[in-house]
């Protein structure tokens, strides 16, 4: 697919500047703008890289971009949905998905969410082996297929977003897995899965191959000791994207080939029945193919130079909470040299309401359009209403070039609809 280079460091825009400008003329800023063709191509590339794996499927992480039109798009390309809450399960149910089209991976899970997942016959990855006892105590029948999430602890290093596995709240230890699967067998369970997820936004392809080696070796060990046959092994997600101009995209084909080698070495060599390989990637599918489009509201100079825009941290919180880098392009017809160092800020009453800090940018004046790159995952989805801010809308550029509003911006009525006011006078 084409990329469009503009401004400093030649960070590519996933959508042509003319199409972005057309969207600005049609929709009120700020809004998130997505590219359908880019999303479809990302799924097809991932599917091709794992074409060797029996019945491969990526379960798109709903948390990344929980917008029905985006979910319909990824499902139409063969993805299932990876859900982690009641609402995400409900989105899948409203799309008429059932059974192995849904992966439910949650933690500290309430009873109603388990009941709903079971009603949908979703594939459940249990975060805690003790939940089998707990469900039985609540008179809830266990699913016919049981899978546990593995946390390797100090045996592996995580990364800055998800943290060190030994300090993470997710999953069960190796010893606990042995007990958990044996307990499931004693209950008459004969169908099993295995899951892990230990990194997020990781760009080292070899990290995922090492994870496959680890999980496949564990599966072979459990097969040998307990006689378990696994229907699926879920390697999780976490494949990162190049947020910075100097970063390179992850070599998806290298991951696929490395996992295939590990599969042959551990799974096929063990004599166990070959399980499905599944992933739960979200960011690498939609992340690079979304952008936050915003206008300059004010410029200000004090101890620093500030560019104030009509978007805020309520529309994209990653820079504020993680210090995450998102590239910024000042939209225009001709390239411009950088003019100076700027903080690009919103209007929240919080000093971390910043999209960029000391960023080299061209001069930007009131009314200019700024494009904040790579917001297609964990962008609009992480929005909030602090300060009474109203979350922005979402627009999808279809493959035929048409622009479709797929989520309108919130209104004050939306925000006030949850208030419960007393009838009595103060």
C-alpha cells in the first residue's frame, strides 16, 4: 500500500494528505481517522506468515479498537475476537459470533462475565487455577475445554508497558499449571488449551520466537506428564509497531518462520497431536492505520513554546500516562523545515495533557491541522471524560476512498445521561 511522506524525518502518513484534508472539511475536529486498506493488508500479511500452522487464526484484541465497524472489518478477514470484559463479549455477541470465534482472556473475573462467556461457548483462558473450584462453588458448570494462562515469572523479561512477568498480576506459575490441568482432568475435562501474554508493543521479532519455544516446551512437558492433548496454543499478542520515524517495523515473516521451527522442534517431535496456533494481536493490525486529526487552537510562549490543539489527553492518553511517543505532522502542501521546539498540548487541567514535549516541529498557526500518527490501537479506546471532556468521533476511509463516520463524537447529553439528580431542592 502507498505511504505518503511529509515534513520532518519523513514519517509516513498511512493516508494521503489530500484525503486527510477532505476528512477535515467533512468532519469537525478532532477525530480518529482509520484506513481500511491498511488494516486488511496487515491481517493478510499476518495470516500469510502463519500459513503453515494448522487452522491458524488471529483473535483481534477488542480492547485495542472496540468500534463495531472496525471489528466487522477484521472478522471479515478471518479474525476472531479476543475479549477481556463483559462489554467486549457483548460486542462479539451482537456480531453473532459464538464458540471458537471468541477468545475470553480476563483476570479477577466476576461471575457474570464467566456465565456470559460460557453462554457464548467462548474459549476461556483462566487466569487463576483456583477459579475452577470457585465456579463449582457457585454452581456454574465448567466449560468442556479448559485453558490456563502461564506467567513465567523471573524466567522471562517483560517490557515497559506490561511490566516484568514476576511482578505482573496475570497468569499462573508452572507448578500451578501442573496442579490446574491435573485438577481439570479429575473433573472429567478432556479438552485443553494453553495461553501466555508477557509483553506489549515489543518490536524484537526474536522475543516472540523465544516465547513460542517456551510455551511449546511447556506443552510437550504437560503432554508427557499428564497425557494432555492441546487443541490450541495461544501465543498471545504484543507485536509492536514503529512509533518513531527511525524505528523499523517488526519482521512478521521472521516471527512466523521462527515459530514454525519451534513448533517442529517441540510439538511435532513430542508425538502429541498437532494443536492449532492462535494469536491475539491488535496493535499491529490497526495501530499504524489510524491517526488523530486535530486543529491548532492557540500558540503560546512562556518558558517553553506551546501549540494548543482541540484534542486532549481524553482522546489519546498514551503520551500522558506512558510518556509514549507519537509522531506529529503539520499538514500542508509543501514541506517545511522545523521552526523550533514545542510542547503540543490539550486543554485539560493536568500538566501531563501533552502529545509531545520539546518536539522539533514546523511553525503552526491557529487553524492549522496536525496529524498525530499511529493512534489506530489504544487511542480512542482509552478515552475518558475528566474535566467533562467529550470523546471525539471516528472516521473510516474505505477502500474505495469514501469517508464513513463510524462513531460520532460524544455530546453533553451523552455525558449527563448517567446523572441521577434528586427531586428535592437544595
